[in-house]
């Protein structure tokens, strides 16, 4: 799984230049001036560009003007992810229950191959931390293939960067400690640092660095530093560790797709806190609307099916293929996949599962990835995808979603979001998204991992109120009905100015109001 985009990078930006750009607004829409209020920020993805000057998906407008008084059918949404805290106060009322299974009797009552799968299935068992696929390929040794050479180059680049990041983390930690020691207290302010008077060159250097960090990252810098430190150590200890063999605990053969009897029914895994990603994704789609708890979900008539298949590290192709098939076979009409990786040795297994979902009329919504790259280029491929040649899609039920932020203008596409005129379909809110995390908590997270469930939530709305429309039709509605991006947008980490048409197939942002209007018209044909 490619990581959620981390905000702690602001710490390191502070070490160099403090960059800013003034977004140019479109002649059609007016961007909101000033910062969003806390209430606006918590639900900006639900707001309307015309009414609120915020590029949300017009979800509130859709409920107020189009859905009031209407009844939809229940839609099951499969969450293929790191696990879901099904006991969360804002999710437990919308968790899917397998009515054909008798809880706790140790039997496969519904004969679906999974014992006591009451709320879904955990294909990872007690496995939490995993290596990246490139690490696994390198570990197997040089087989002379182009894949090995590519994986080795990518691994060495990533490993060297992780080492440099660790040096920065250690340096900043030591700098923070030096200021604490001088001031004689653990917590200090920017004014405290500015007031330091010293002739010690090392302390002077520490003062300059911490002044920049506090000015840019704010008083919360230490939690951001810890977050980034945890990420870096996770990279070195797990993701890039060629000696790690976490899969042993699962007990299966990852190279045998017919070996399916593994995992368990604990859908949040061995530690609920490690189900943060999946719980957040589930909340974006389905946290209860209007209950004064946390934020609101996009869809109001859904059930969440938790399918744990994404570790801290890269997911295995086998797990993803079986997870998709599990969700399909047990009634999901929309599946969200907020995961992705650069290498996929058994990609055909996943492709076959996607085709199976298409045959069963299930929409698969997938995150575009957080590398800020053009995924139309073969060297930047993000798996799984729906084309093996970048020319023709092999299935019509895959929607790939990039991320936007809450400031409409040429910078509305987040710099971390992948893009591509062929391999990215549409954009949705993916920056500072407020939703559920384990143990009855809520948090802002960002990434295409958040954009995908926003789009999946709108897809679930359509499938609820217009159940006769096919997965293929719903995909096309989401693409065609979106709000146009500005004519020129900034793409990738380098923020290259490009025409909106180069960003995605649609050049648009998902809009629930427009999508439901189009669904209404299409359903009458």
C-alpha cells in the first residue's frame, strides 16, 4: 500500500525555502478567499463550488434538493483495506452482517469457504507490517529479467532516500533536544526560541532551524516529527527490510492462488490501531450522517463489508484478487480499493478478479496513487489498473480517482496525486478529509486513498437510488457529470502547468448533484 501523504514533510520544507503559490481562479467559478472555518473544513468535500466557493462534490445540495423524501435500496460497499474498526461509534450501525452465517459456531454455515465470516474476512490474519513488492523481487535474486533490474534500481533509490530521511529525523530530534536543554523545559514557543541570546555557534544554528520549523509547521511540529519518524523507521524496519518474513505467520503460499484456506474473521486485525487507514476510508463513505458525531459519510443507505487485505507495506496480488472475489460473491455492488504498488508479479490474478467483478456488475473504485507522477508512462505504472497496454481497457467497471484540495484554481489538484489522460478517470476531494479512525476517534488525513472513497460514496448513492443502472453506466456517469477542472492545472510534485485534459480522461471533479441528475435521465431511457 502506498502511504497516505504525510503532512510532516512541512518540517523539511522549513529547512530550505518556504514555498507558496497564488492559485489563479477560473472565470466560471470563484474560489473562497481566506481559510476555511473548522465546520467547513470537516465537511468541505460535501460542499458546493457555486454556493460555497469550495470545490466539494455538492453532496449536501444533492440531499437537500434531489433525495429528500426518496427511498433507496441498501447497497453493500466492500472496503478492501487494512481493516475496519467495526465497533466504532459512527460505523457500527452501518456494518454489513452475513445473515447466512451463525456467529461463533466454528462452522461455514453458508458454504462460502469462510468460517464465521460475520462482517467480512481478514486475509492477512495476524500479519501487519510487510515489505514492498520491490523488496520481495530483489530478495529473490537476479533472474536476468527487466523486472528485477527495475525493482533493484527502485529499491536502491528508495532505501538511500530512507537513510537520508532518517538522518534528517535524527538531526531535527537532536536540534529540538538542544533547545529544550537550553530553555530548561520540554515545550516552548516561537517567541521563546527568538529570545535566545547566545554566542555558541551550534546553539545559534539550532535556534535558526527551530525558528523556521515553528514558523512553518507551528506548535504541533513535534507530533508531525514523530509521525514522519515513525514512517521512516517503518520503511527501514519493515518495507525495505530484505530479511523480514512477516508472511510466515499467515501460513499460506502467496504464489498459489488456489491456496485459499487462510486468514480469519477478525476484520480489524490483531491491533485496531493498525486499522486506521481502512477505518478512515470506511468513514468517508458511510459514517452516519447528521448524528453530531465526527463527520458525515457520503452515502446514507449503505453497509460496509470489511475485507482486510492491505498491510503496512505492499499488498500481495493473491490477497487482493481473493478479496475482490469475496466482496463480489457476498453481495457488494461497489468495492473501494485505496491501495496500489509499482510492481505486480501476479497482476493477472487481480485482472481476472476485476473481470469477475465486471461480469457480476460490481464497480471497483481505485486510488490513483500518491507519487505525483504521470501514470500513463509505463515506468510509473500503479497497480492494479484496467489496461495492460495503455491503449485499451480490459474492463469497464474500474474508476481510477486522483485527489483535489479545497482551493479551486490551477493548484486544485494536489501535488502528490498521480495523473494521466488515460489511466486516471476523474478527481475527488483527497486533502484534509475528516473521518473515523479506530477507538471512537476522528482525524484529518490526505491522499488519493481519501479521494477514492469519496467517489465510491457517490457511486453507492447512485446504485442505491437508481439500482437498475449498471456498474459500467455508473462509472460513465461519474466521469461525464463532473465539475470541470480549471482549463490549466498544476500537475505533480513539480507542479507543471498543463491543460486539464492532460490530467485525466474527464478533466473533471466528481459531483454528486450532477451525477444524480444524469442518473435520473439515464434511468428513464
